[in-house]
């Protein structure tokens, strides 16, 4: 009897352990967001626009990563990158304005409905002031009638393109205003990213399984006239989904259009209008295995693998909609730590 009792206990314990293991969430490979990367045709003009017109902070750093490393990382081979980092008031992540040289470039002529079109959503305290600055700069207004639309209650928004004509900039004034860490003198109080996608379910699955984001797809398309006027796409239908990285303020809005002509952009890293976002990574090898097994990722880094750059391991790749991501894992300097 004691033998059978012991065996039964062992079986119950083993089953309990298996259930607990099954219930344990898989450790996230992606550990957070770092910065957006907007490739432009003229860096100085774009810095002035994003700082003086939109209200991002002035560049806190300018870097020119050395060749051949940066060319191998981005897949441009010969392309040098000139990077300016600009903090976004109220956001935990930053903007990088990038200009490439030494490689052929083709501007991305994106329409809002085109797959892979990228943009920045800025939350502002005073939409009228922000819109007046936009118009004065000569930036094209995309929203129908070039006037803000109502988003419900007293909340309003307007969509434009940046001065480069490359990226979509949505300005939102919410009522009530969201809480923010931005200084009281800043009109900008927060930010999100936007990407136009081909298929919502496919995109949601990729960002959940490959990138560890929380994504809940909107169930249906809308014909809401205000929303479509905001996007400059009257007559279309729109489905919007929000993806968030757990425990942070990082959020992407995915837009899927139908009943309107669309094309896939598939920009190259060096092309003005090529949008990207950098995420930090805990385990690059695990991320590489993930994206290769998934079969929906185009790795841009030379060698079809991550690149060890000494202080970090990094990789550029395109998700199913052609939006570019950079994953970065910092390498701990154990020798320095001992000292």
C-alpha cells in the first residue's frame, strides 16, 4: 500500500509541476522601446522642423556610426548614417533623425493607406497653436479641408506630413488632457507611432509572438466620416488596432484600409521616408531563432543574422508590412564590472 501511495504522490506532484510550468509566461525576449528612426532627405531641415515647428527637444546627441559596420548592420553596405537624437516631451523613448550618404536613395512617396507608411502621433496641449505652426512651415496638411476633426467630446486631431514629405504627423488634443511628465512649457506632452498595415490579424500575431507586444485587434472596419476625414481617405473604410509594450508608454497604432487603392511600399533603410523603431533585447539569439522560424521576417543585416559590434549585438529586419525594426542587446562588460 505504501508503495502505491508513494507512486500516486509522485504522479500528482509531476502533474502539478507540468501544469505550473505550462502556466508560467514565457520570458519576453524584447525588453522595451528605445527610439523611432526616421530617415530623411535633409537632416538639418528636418531637425529644425521637428524642434522648432513640432516642439520636440533639440538634439541631445549627434553620432556618425563608422563604416563598414553601419553598412553591414543596416544592409546598405556602403551607406553612411548621420544620426541626431531628439527627446520627445512626455515620452520615455526618443526620435532619431537619420540621413544616409554614399548610397543610392529613393524617396518613399507614401499615401496614408499604403502598406508600411509610417508616422508619429503627438499629443499636444493646444492644437490650434500647433496647427498654425505647421501651416506656417509649409508642411502639407492631409486631413480633408485642412482643419481639425472632432474625435469625440471636445477632443480634436489633424494629420499632416513632415516638411520632408516623408512621414505622417498626427496632432491630437485630448479632453481631458492625459497625465504627462512633459514640462509645463511644452506643447507636446506625449507620443505614439503609427504604421499602415496590410492585414490586422497577421500583424497582431506577429507583434505578439515575435516582439512581445500586447495587441488586441479592433473587430471591425469603420466608415466614420470624421475618422476618414482625419486620414484624408474619404470613401474608404478603416480598422485601427493599438499595440502596447507591457508596463511602458510605448504604443503603436496599426491602420488597415479597404475600399481604396493601396500599394506595398517596402522601403529600404536608406530611403527618405523609411520609418524604423529600435527595441532593446534580452536574448538576441532567441529573437533570431524566433523570426527565422516564423518565416515572415526579412533580415536586412548582412549575413542574415545579428551583428556583434563589441559593446552590443544588433540586427535590422522588416516585419510583414515592410516596417523596419532594429533590435539591440547590450553586452555586459564583466571585466570592467570586476574593477
